[in-house]
C-alpha cells in the first residue's frame, strides 16, 4: 500500500469510481488532472503498478461481478453496462480474469458455501510437495495482519500486480503464520493475498470488497540457483488505491481442496 506518492492519482481513482459506467478514454482521465496522456500514464503506473486503462477495465469487471450476483440483468446486458458490445468478448475476458465464466460465477453461491464448510472441517492442510530442479526456487514467508483475524488466508504469485486469473502458484493457509511455494521457476512474480474470516457468508468472499488483503507492488525476481529472501506479508483493510480482487476465491478454494484430498486420503 503506497501513500504520499502522486496524491493527485487519488483524485483520479475517485473520479473513475464515480464515472465507471461512462466512457473513460485516456485523454479524459489525464485531462481531469491537467496532465498530458503520456505523463499521466507514467505516474499512474508508477503509483498503481497498472496502466490507467487496465485499471479501469479491472474495476468494470468488478462491477460485472456485482451485477451478476445482485441483479437479474442478463449476462449480455451486464456486458453492455460495462462497455462490452460483444457477449463473446465479455465472456472471454471475464473468464480469463475471474477464473470462471459469468454464468458459473452467477450460480456459484451454493458451491461457495459448500467449499467454505469443507475448509472449516479440514484437519490436514498439507499439500503435495513439488519435486523441482535446483534452478527452481522456494519462496517462503510469514503472514501477519494489522487487525485481529481468525480465518483462512488465500495467497498466490501472479504475473501482474493485480489478483486476477489463476495464480501461477497459489495456496491456502489456516490462519496467520508461515507459507511456502516450492518449484518456482525463474521469472517475475507479484505476491497477493486476501483473507476470509470464519464468520463470513458466501457473498462476503464472492464479492471480497471488505476482506483484509495485501499486494506487492515490487516484484519478486526469481533467478536460477539464487535464494529468495523471506517474505514478510502484512494484511491490511482495503484502501481506495487497491486494485479489485478479480479472481474467484471459491475457485481457489476448490483447487486447494482438490490438491489436499489425495493427502488426506492416504492417512
């Protein structure tokens, strides 16, 4: 979470939220703070880690998630609401960045309840160990929180500084504490995490607008044969400049349960 850097971007973020269903070309956003498009794009990306238009598209997909669960609008009409003229294009982009189709997401509340109950009953949270070459790295860290918390942590390594699409590596842990990823290939990764308190309902994590979270704006660089420093992860309440959590959290829960089930079956 960055504060004090290019504070005029806060005004633009507020403007985007207020006009999210309007056309928002780069020229309009830059003009709102009297910058050239080039200069505005540079400082926005330095502050947010994402380009302005990519950030706008992410917020619009978050709005689509809201509309899918909270209205009876057709999927086509929801696509039109967020500026997608083609149903096929909307479905493809939604699926790539949320991890499930719009129709699956709309009908996922029952499954989300079932997955959450399964996690509440889980005793063994170990996942299979990945055997990898010496060129691959292990990334280990510790999750803490600025506020008292009792629940699960969903944590992953992503290709961009926004939690969208299936993480390259992802796991769940049963509370604050240590985590690890093994078999991480050389490359550039962004660490993202959020939380689901045990008292939450399915809608609270299908639309995770209030969950504690963290994101690394600085990438983790994995190089062959080079140890990666221990990661200190601090969960905090959402702030206005956080990108939306687009990935379906129930999809991550389902993936995790599928990975631990062979382990629990061997016991």
